[in-house]
């Protein structure tokens, strides 16, 4: 495993996974709360991507494979830290690459993405800091509370605002359905632990028909979402 730079030196649009130290490791919840963990989990279930892994990185997912690699046997922590992969794929560009001094005569960058300023070197630092702050406040594209993710320059970006619990639940439904292909949709929902407990039912239940429909429709909705994500994640997108 290659040496990695400290994670706090990079900025992520969303919560990134943390693992603690060898002496005081963190629980799984410290990385399962990150959308990047779920990106990895979904990718592990993509038939197209697994086929690419089987073929040594060849196929229609080859471009993504160059970045994500063979994920079939690696634990998430090892995969994330290998060669600083997590930061390289999902973090914003390092500050030294995005904040720099323009050379004399160099064209200013796009006003849509950058604020280009000039200042006299002989002014007091406190005066300059005060002016910088004023300019930044006046020219910020994002209002307070808005996410950086919409303007992210990370190599791979999540589309939208992640619903971690939704990603987790949908994958639980998918995995259970894969393990029990003989079950009907409503039966999957009925037998899956910790899923729509209020609608668990049996033929003797007076609300059997209604509960059955709700269970089946909800399971179908989750499976449809997962299938769509499995197709897109293999191509480097995760809605």
C-alpha cells in the first residue's frame, strides 16, 4: 500500500470515511455514513464492472477500472487508502492547484468559476486580509448553507444530495431479492427483517390485500433504483 497524504489536507464535498488508528480503530459506522462507501458497495454489485474485473480491466468499464481497480476482494478501508485512492477520486483539487499566482500577462480565469484579484505587496497584511474577506463575501457564488458538491471539481461526483439511509435500504432489498429469487415482490418485503414493519401481513389479515400491494410496490421501487444505479456506477456516475 502506497503512503497516503493526510486526509485533512483535502476537501470533500460530502462526509468522507474515517478509520481511526491501529490502536483505536473506529467502528464501521464511521465509514458507512459516507456516500463514498456506498458508491463502492454498489460498484461491487455491478455485473458489468465485475465482468471488467474478470477480464483484467478490459471492456466497456475499462476507463472506470483504471481509477477504481479490482474491487472484488479488497476491504473498503484497504481500497480507499491504497495509493490515496479515495482522495484522488472524490476530493476537490488540492489548494495549491486551485489557488495560485498568475504570471505577468497571463489571462484571467473564467469569472463563472474563479475570482481573480490583484493587490500591492507593500500593503499591511491585516488590511489585505480585510479586503480579501470583503471581496470573497461579495463574490461568493454559493449562499450560506448551500453545498459545494454542486460546483465540485472532483474527478468523480455524486449527483444530487445523498440519502445514506435510502442507499442502504435499497441495497438491503436488492441483496435479499438476489438471495431469494423464488420470492414474489411482496414476499420479499414481508420477509425482509426491519423493513416496513407496519405492513407485515398474512392471508388472514383483514388488510392483507392492501399491505401486499404496498410491500410489492415499495420493493419494486427499490429494485428499480438499484438496477439504475448499478448501470450508471459502472460508467463512473452515481445518482
